[in-house]
């Protein structure tokens, strides 16, 4: 099929204004948007700039706005869009460096601010040298372990568009992953950051983050759970185990 | 010697007590209270009585009961406080500086107070029937 691809082009400091370049391509409906970009860059316009790495929906490099929605270019097929007019733009809320490449530093700054790593200063148990966790406790934060830091959620969030100081959904998801980990003792430090005026309270439950997440993380629910801990001071580590029990477990 | 044991399923943590947390809780509690307050108001005034039959006589009759006066003051105070807090949340996105947000908070609080005070004066003052 023949399609038209309109791509946002801009080099701040060089171009006076952003523009949209249009390319006409013959494609297979099962091709991915990333394939179209590779095609354009390889055969039509080598100056086009975009990020990509694994190309299989794991690295989170190629988040962009595809027909107005934040998506990973490597996970969207042409046929998914149900149109022959495709508009590709950079994710919004972060500064454009070139074309579809944005400056991710403010995003990662917010991510680092929630201390996204296990904090436990207790001595290791001498016998097993392992901090045990039940399957239900592991299930409690399973959903939020899936984040690949693509920024699709944070840059789909209207409060973040208006105010870049807002910690944003991705950072809250990664805080959730450790706050609800029964082995972690750093919840109070994270909650201190998240209770700031630009912390978790800036979320207005728009649900754009949940809709944008390529990993289908229930982001708005995770944010609500963090708010609940801040309101009650109580963390419940017991989750619901999904799927069959491990073979041989007694 | 410490042994490997599974941690308990719940833990109490110290959470910072601050204005934003209190404002968020206020939003939830006032919303819960507004559900009966607003629904009873709508059902009574708009469905059972009907807006076209509300006149001074009806208001005088209703406010003869002090319970309805307290009810109406609670409705205006909580509905407006809930709305002002929502407006504060939205405006905070456009005013990132802490100083501007603080000033805005005071302005909205003052606005809430003025509107609520006008409502209270009206309700407490009651209905003065025109001379025939």
C-alpha cells in the first residue's frame, strides 16, 4: 500500500521554525513505524534523526508521537493505525535536540530523585545470605518492574507538560516498585520526595500515562497506591499472585 | 545469629505531614460529604419541589427549620472549598514558584471566605417578606 508520512523536523538554533517533511512510501501493512523511519533515513533523507536501539520494545529508545499518541515506533504496525496518513512527532514536554530526538536529562533527573534502587542497611542474614520474600509479596510490585523508562507516560501527562518540576508518572512507577518491595527500607526517603508540592500530588488522574504505556503498566493505579501510603502511613506488601503456582512448590 | 525470614506483610512508615497531603485528604473527605449534601439538594429543589415553584414563601417555610439552615451553610461552605481546592491544584501548574503558589492559596482562601460569608449572612438573615 502507498502511504504518506509527515515527520516533524527541527534543529533548534539552526532552523528558525519547525517544519513537517512529507514522504510517500510503498509499504507492507505489517511493517512497523520504525521500519518506515529506517527506510526514509536509509533511502530518502539521511539527515533525519531519531533514537532506536533494540527495535523490539525493550530498550525504550524510540518513544514518539505517532498520529497524536505516544507510542514506541518499534511496536506499532502500519495496519494498527488504520490510515494511509501518518504523522510522526517528538514526545512533548521535553526539549527537542534534533527532529525526533529530545533531551531526556530532565526526565532522568526526576527518575533519580526517587532513589530507584534497593535500600536496606540491615546486615545480611548469616545463614542464607538472602532476604526472603513470599510469592505474594513479590507479586505486589510485579507490574511496576516492567517499566523500560521510555518516557511515553511522563510526556503524555498534561501536568508534566505544564510543569517540568513535577516528578512525573515514570518516576512514581519506579518509586512504587521499591516502596512496595518488602525487602526495601527506603520508603520514607522516597515518600519524602513524593510528598513535596511537585511530587505525587500534582497527578490529576488524567489516565494518559496508562493509555500511553507500551508495557501496559497500570500507572494511574500505581500512583494512587503511592498516594494511599502517603495518606495512611501504612504499606501493604501482600499482592495477588497471578498465574499458576511454580511447579514443585510445596 | 540472624536467620532468613520473610518480612511481615505490612509496615508502618513515617510520612511527612505537609500542606499538600492535607489538601489531598481534604479533597477526598469533602467530596464524600458533598455526595449526600448535593444529591439531597438537587432531588429536593429540582425534582420534588421543582425550580418554578421555589419562591419566597417556600424559602421562608424551609428556613423556619434551623436544620435546613445548617444544611445550606454546610453545602455552600463545602462545595466552594472543594471547588477552590481543585482550582488551586490546576493553577499550581501555571505558577511553578513556591511564593506565587502560596500567594494564590491565600487569595483563593480569601475568596472562599467571602463567598461563604455572603452565603452565611443570607441564610442567617433569613427571608424578609415584602409588605402587602
